């Protein structure tokens, strides 16, 4: 394999679960006691905006009670010290990567601490409650909604992600189920482009067969070990 200069890291719910954030699909397919279809689709937002807004208000408020764990800290260290290209792509909507210090980062599924105007597309930082009918400061429309990519909507910055995957020498997936597309297909794209592929996960994912190597264990242990080896 070619020398590693450019790295793409994909993180999923498993990395934040170690900080106490519930994974997206819990027992029975529920997320914090709700069917995913009732809180994470455009149809759900149209049918019951009060429920959907309150759901994400609660998730946003819960961020105050959690903190980055050693896996977040290790990736922030990699971000600060890696001399080549690096892109951390997270499927998570929490802010733990940022709080750990990562900057070469994008949220492909949106962010809890952001509001999106459904009328003009503007995005603004948002930390408190976001009731239905909140007014956009850019266009004045009462159309602010959680800046979350619902099922059926296109994830953010896919062109940038695809360029990074095409240029990557190493693709690392951390704490992901390998079941949600398009992120589940990143390993195939990176491998086709010639990258080495590594999975760090609590258990084998649905896409483990596509990785050159899988290491099983807690992200808080595996990720610092891997980063230390890369920087050492």
C-alpha cells in the first residue's frame, strides 16, 4: 500500500455512546422512546411540528450533561498534529468533536446546535429551545427548523466527502453500524480508489467484510491507541 498522507475518518453513534449519548436506534428501533419515523422525517415535521421540535430541543439541552471522551480527544490530537490532509466526517449531530478541539470536521447529518430556515436555506447557531414558528433573522420567515438531515433528505457536503475519499490513502471508520447509507458505502469508495481501510468498532458492522482490518473494542481505548501509532 502507498504511504499514508491523506486520511478520512468516519465517526458514528458508537463514539458518542461512550459519553452517554443514546445511539440512534435503541431497543425496539426506538430513539429515546420515539419511533424514528415520528421524529426524523419531513413527513413527521409536517404532521406534528411541536413533537419534532420538542424532541430536538431535549437532545440539544442534554448536551450540557455530557463531555468528550478519550476517543474524541485523540481525534482532536490527530487533527492538530497530522501533517497531511485529514477530514473527520461525523454522522453524529452532537458537538463533542468540536468541544474536544477538532476543526477539520464536517457534520454530514446536521447539528443539534444549528437551526435551518426552510424558506431561504440560511443556517444559524442555536443553543436554546426552538419552537415551531421561530423567525429567520435572514429572511424574516417563521420557518426555522432543526438543522438535522431527516430520512429522505440529502446529507450535507457529499461532493466534498467524495473528493476526500478519492484522495485518501487511509479510511478509518469508528463506531458505525455500517447500515445507514450513503455513509455505509464510503469504505467501498475509498477502497476502490486505493485507500487502506480500517474499522474500529465495538462489534463487527454490516460492512466489516469491506475493510482490510477490523479491530474490536471500545472507541475510548482503540482510537487513542491508533492515533498514538499514527503520530508516534
